[in-house]
């Protein structure tokens, strides 16, 4: 053996090293503060293996798992602490409340937040727990409505939703009123009923319904969003600004409420706020419908994210083909030389039990670029609900027979005048056209001549806008339609008599 063999032997000696849980816990905390959650979790897990009964280590692992979205596992750890290791670590109740809220178990979240505050009224997380409880009140609608699992109720609610989306507002009102009679605390029905009345132009009724919801179910997010939408459509920009700021401070937990916020912000043109909510939902794997991708596309496009806007739009039109032509990059929001589509909506309205909705569907057919396709449908050719008057109107828009149809020609020209001012037809404007066609039916039933279509259009628009709380002078309205103020006044009285 050489003379330096001892030295080499000493240099290569292996020193024993038995790290403690505290060692890995410290390394885990350092990684956590650097936001390296993957490494932090690895170290803290090792610490827990070495010291499984140390509650601080278990709690830190639960906190990390909460941040990585592993809420169920985090809750298992927190319950282990409270039930087996240290029942006095009451902050675990606050962490549980947060996790249950993210999982959608709002009642459990509410219970644990209150338990924490009972023990630590002035504790480290007291303010956060109070904020969480305030947010949970926004979820009260869902917490309460979990009780409503009646199959008939679910069916009625779905029917009402489809009727609202397709513009069948009178029928939606009928169904929703019946729901409220049977379920007087089912707040979703009240919110949808407020929408239906608003789109019918009965703004006073819609406002009264919202006030009832605010009074009996404070903090109802859908009602708050509806109030913002109503103010936006009524051009009450002072109210819009107030409601907008209120809603921007709200951070709902449920996917449904996050979608409602995102869609509402997109509708009023607050695209950055809309994109923030809708994109977050998409990243979480939210299974959105056509409306979700529609609003995501708009929010993305108007915040400069064009590639995402196009991919979202592809999904939107795949789920709702009738949206073709309404791309956010299409400035006119119409399609095919200015003719509107409304294909699916038209087919639904043709099957309505209300004659004014069927007339409106026929008018929409006349301006649709898919007119010829619609003329070939069963809903038009084999519609047993059509009256003789409707068949005459159909014959007119098909250009089959124009003799002895002076009233029908005037009715159509009246609708065309309204369309010149209000196109493309949005959800709100539907009420204007429904009002006109219901009045037209009354004119025919009373055997009145329909000659001055300019006067009828002016009077209907004036009354419709007045019902919506909008201010417009009769002189200005008369000027818009090239008639005298006295003529307008005469026809306004006729319109008011027919809508009583």
C-alpha cells in the first residue's frame, strides 16, 4: 500500500446524514415562498413522512394542495389535523371553508367559516373569513335551489329558458308565473320572469320583480346582473356605472355565476372584465354551451386576441348554427347582403300558440337570406295553427297573390318601417314587433281599415318606447315618420285602446 493510501481512505469516508422533518419542512417553505409549488410539495411530503404527527407540516401540505387545486386531498389532511392531531388548530376551519367553497359545497364552506369566527373573532384570517361569508351569500340562490329537484319544475324551467332565448316571451311569462305560484322562493324563475317582461316592454313589472328578489334574497347575483343589463338597454348610463362597479368587486365561486358575470360584462361592452371571467372558466375545463363560446369570442376579439376569438367562434357556430353572420369582426352583425338569419328562432316562433309570434316569424322569413329554405319547411307548409289571415300573409310574402290584400300590404310595410329603424333585431326590439302584430290582429278583428302605415309605425314605436320608460316627444316622432303631430296623436289613442 502506498504511503498516501491512508489519506485517500480518510478523504473518501462517508459521513452519516439523517435529515429531520424540520429540515425538509424548511426547504419546502423556501420553495413555497418562491412559488415553486411542485418542489415545495415534494419537500413537505418528505417532511410529513418523517414526522407524520406534526400538525404544522400536515397543514402546510394542505395549503399547498389547495393552491394546486387538489381540494379533496387538502381537506382530508385538514380533517386529520382537527380529528387526530390538534383540535386547537382552528385556522384549519378557515382553510376548509375556502376549499369547500371552491368545490361548490357552499353549505359546508359556510359552516366552517362560521366555526372559525366563533373561535377566532379577531384571528389572523377573521377578515378573510368575513369576506368569504359575504361571497357565499351570493351563492344563496344555488344553496336554496338545491332543494328543488322536482322533475316537473326542471322541465318547466328548461322550457322557459328556451322560450326566452327564441323570443317567445308571452309563453315564457305564462310558464314562469305558474312556477312561482308552486315554488314562491325559486329565485331563478323570478329573474327569468323579469327578463321576459323587460323584453316585452313592461319595464315597470320587471323592475318590481327585481325589487322583490333584492328584498327577499339579498345579494342575488342574477338579479344584480339583470339590473345592469336593463339599465344598459334603457341608456341609463349613471345606473350602468354604479352597477358595473358593484359587480366588478364580486368574486363568485360557482361556475354558473362566473359565466353570468362574464356574459353580462361582454353584453355591455366591458370586454376586459368579460374575458377575465370567461377565459378563466375555459381554462378550468368549463363545459360551455353556444352562448358561452359566443361571448368568449366577442370578449377575446375586442381585447385583441383574434386567434382565440376565431377558435371560440368555431365552437359557437357548431353549437348554434344560426349565429353564422354575427361574428364579432362583422361590423354589421348581419349576414348575406344585410338579410338576417334567425333561422332556428323563426322555426320555433312558427310553432307558437300566440298569433303575434307566428306573424313575427313570417315577417322574419321575408327578410331572411334563407327565405327559400324556410318556405320549404314543414313548419310553414303544414302548420295547422295558421289562421286564414296568416295564410294570406304567407301568400303575400311568397308573392303568390297580391289581390285584395291592402291591409296585409300595409301591415307588412309598417313592420318594414320599424325594421328600418331597429335592425338587426335584438332581444329587446322583439317586443316592438310583437306589439305591432298583436295590434294588427286587433285592427282586423275590429274591421278597421289599415291605410296610413307611417302613422301606425310612429304610434306603435312611441307607445313602446313610453312603456319602456324612454322619453321622446310626439313632435320628434311625427317628424321621423313624416306625419303631422295631430295624426300621430290620433293613432296613439288607437294603439293605447288596443293594448289595454
